[in-house]
C-alpha cells in the first residue's frame, strides 16, 4: 500500500470515528468535552497547581516518586567536596557540653573566634537566636568582631510559622539589630519542604534577607549572581569515595557508607580550648572554605530529599544548605521547561489520545501503542533530567493518566453511538443471518469484505406451489400480506437453525449454511431446517385456510437440499452490494426443489447432502437426471416417522436397482403398497420401471 493510500485510509477511519462521536448525543458530547478539559488539566497540572498546591494526593505522590527516581539515577557521583566544611553540634558534643537546647552559645562564640583566625571564605550559621540566653552578649561581641563575612540565621513568622513564634521573632529582630555595622549579616535559612521533601530552592519572599548560601557567596565574592532569582531544583549529588573494607584492597569509586560523605564534617568541640598545635593542623582544612555551622542531631532539623526514598536517610538541614552552595559554585542553573511547552505537551497528549480513539484500533494495535506511550511519557522526563534540565513539576504521570482519560472519554462517546448503531446493524443482519454470526460480523467486518471465496456449503431452496397463479386471483394488498407472513415464517425457520438467508425470489427462499462462518453441525442444522421448512409451509396453509374461506387454497411448500462448492462473498459495487453464493451447488439445489413436483414429493436432498447430515431419517427415492443436467443424482427424502424395516427395504432396493432390477422393483412395490397415502412412494414405484441405461430416471 502506498503512503498516500495509507494516509487516506487512516483519514477515513478518523472521519468515521468522529462521525460516531458526534452521533453520541448532546449530553454524551457535553460529558466528553468536560472529560477532555479534565484530561488537559491533568496533563498540565497533575503535580503542582498554579498556586503551588497539589491537585490530588494520588497523582502528586506518583509524580514525586518518579522525580525522586530521576534525581537518584541522574545524580552526579562526586568525591568529597573540599570547598565546604560543616562544623556541627552533634549528639556527642551536646552530651559533653551538657546542654542540648538551646545550643550552647558560649561554645559557638569561642568557635567563631577560632574559626575567624583560620581565614575561611565565609561562615554561615544555621542556628536561630530566637530566645535569650546568658551567653548572648558574648556571642554578639564575637559576631561583631568577625573579620570573616558571616551570615546569621534569620526567619520570620510569615514564612516559618512552624519554626518561630511572634515573641521569638521580636527577640531575633533585636538580636540582629545588635549586629548592624559588622561583618555579620542576617540570612534566610528557610527551606522548601513542600510535598514532604526538600527538592527545590525556597521561593524568594519579600521581607526576607538572601538565602544563607546566596548571602555567603555574595559576601565572599563568589559566583552567586546567576542564582539571584533562581527557584528551581536543588542539584543533589551522590558520593564517591575511595574506601577500604577490613584490610581489603581499595576500590576506586566505592560509595562510602557514611551519612553525609559529601562534606567534611567537624565537631564544634574541636574548636573549643583549641591547642595551638591542633589549630595549626586544622587551619588548612578551614582556610579559603565555606564554613557552615549548625546542628547535626539525630532527632532535630532533619529533612527529606529525593534520595530519602532510596536510602532511607534524612540529612540535616545544614547539609542541604551545603548542597545549595555547591550548586552555585558549580554554576548549575538548571533550565526549566517553558510554560508554553508544558501547555503544548498537554494539548499534544490529549490530541493523540483523541486521534487514537477515533482510529478505533483493535486491542492488538492498541496495547503496543499504550506501552510505547508509557515509555515515551515516562522517558522524556528522564532524558531531560539526564541533560541537566529541571524536571520538577513536569507532569509525567499526568501525561499518561490524561491520555487514558481522554482516550476513554472519546471511546465511550463513540461506543455510546456505536451501541445504537451496532444494535441496529445486528437487528438488520439478524433478519438474514443468525444472531451469533451477526455479532461476529459486526466485530469482524472483514468477514463481509467485497469479493468472494470458495467454500463448501449446504444449500436450501424452497418454493410455494401455485402462489403465482393465486396472486392473480386476489387483491394485491392481500397478496402482500400473505407473502410477508409466509416469508416471515420460513425466514424464522432458517434463522432458528443457524442458516443465512441468501435472498427471496418472489415466494422462494434461498438459504445456506457454512458461510461466512462454518460450524461443525452445519449439516445437521441444514437438514433439520429443510424438514422444518416444509412443516412451516403446512402450518401456513392451515393458517390461511382458517383466515378467510374466500381465499383460494394454498399449495404446499417444496424444498431442495444440496451440498457442494460455491463462491461466497459480497458482489456488487460501491453503491450497492449483496452477500450471496454463486455456483453449481446453488443450481443443483434449485433443480432438486423443482424436481419435487414431478416426483410428487415435498423435500428432496442429494446424497452429497445427507451423507454429512448425521441423521438416520433419510429414505432413498432413486436416482434421477435433473432438468438441464447430464449427471444423475441420488435423491432422498426425510421421513422421521417411517418404519425402520420399510426404510431398510428401500435402502436394499436402491442397492439392487442395477444388479437385480426386478428384485428392487418388487421391494419398492411392497413398501408403496404399505403406504398407499404417500404419493411420492407411488411415484417411485412408477419411475423404477422407466430407468435409462445408466439406471436413472430422466425428468422431462
């Protein structure tokens, strides 16, 4: 198929699908539009709403988990960062200092004085001085005497209501006022812990001083300018370290099993009562470094990061500030996906879902499509993340859910319209073919594709004796009424026995079994239908006789049955087609039906037919040459109530008709004499005496 024809075919599918959706009704269309708008909303805001809130916990949790996976897998593996040092109050230091909360300020004052002598680039203090202590003046004096630019933790009730109260803020403001004019300036220690983790830089809020890391780099002349307005993702890293395990060889790149391996961490105790020899040893580790001072306490100021779900470890808030400083020093301003692109992607997701639904693909095509989309929607954020793009807020899960919602909405609308169409189609087809075959054709339209194929089928022709002559003697309205009733009764027989009505030719009914779907019991169905067709005709005769005494008598229904090859399919053109069977088997069945008249019989079946029927009610009625045919045909009649011994005699007569013709004649005469009311047997008795050289009776 050429590309152009393939495009036309797809376009045709889409047009047909859209037509189905439009026919769903106004209420269904309105509901579909609402669902599509909801899908668009999900595709854009499944993670974070414009006001920063989460839309639903379900999608938000899934998006966060996927982001954390990306952050963990894409994180740079680095050696310990020598540019940043953490000086901490750890649990052991607090035990030794015999004070846990508030943190001992006299120890901090002494440590600051010693650190200042070691010439660090900048010092940042992640401790809120929001309550008075007896050591406050000593700490203020130490801070005012600092030669090193020092950033002191600041927070207010408006942005940190969980960490500080109003009275605490008043004291903190007073404390900061005492530092004015010195190298110690306030800095915000606010971290963004929205959605259960610290994944992004805190937003820049009016009234707050610069973030701790920004303030430190600004005071030290570091590369902070590019991050002045940055509110994107924090670039967390994973640690590499040369480790040695129990005397084994060092493994290059082995990750250290320590809680915070990225930064050198020194207990604040080391800077208290500092021995000159120790100071000389420690000074090179502090000189020219960014020093962060704060708590590293087991149950205090711990935060979740994207790595927490992978490692189970919650680092201190102090180390997060260290990561922010490292990100600035590395110049990792992560570009975010533009808002217009997020909207474009959302529209694209919904549009592809709608188009896919309109194509009405079967499951064997749809499942690979869904797998591909899943890989695409989840894969795009991973690719971007590995390219150092900020994917925080990128609705990967939302894309997938939005696609499913939009696809389901359009599919439901199409099915709503299609259900009525299918019901109509099934009802229409059900007037010609059995319900199960009609359903399968609706599910698989290719079964009725234009063209034909050779099939072995069971054919039935029926005809109403004398109906044409009778139709000239009564009113046309009555003719139509009688004909419709007759065809209704015979059609129901065909459908009840699983046959396909090929056509009506006046009062004649043509039907077959074995196509478009063949079943193992088609032969038995057709045989039973042939006999039931004659019975329906008799019932019709009785019904008409009781209807109106003025109506002329109705003739009997004659049936012909044959099995053979035919070409089955849709024949016609673009404007009109007919599903029918063509071939010699159809002609033979028609001639068998016509042969009933000279044979004085009701139902005639060929041997090819009865050998496959599986029924034992058949009675042989000789061999005949049909009109217009050269080859003789063995014919049989269904006689369910015929005595078995009489049937056996007729079977024997058929076998002896050529070798012992006289014996055959005698057997047939005996049976005919025992059934004087059967004209077909009398006819057989007459015919057996007038066979041609081939042992067959030639119909005139």
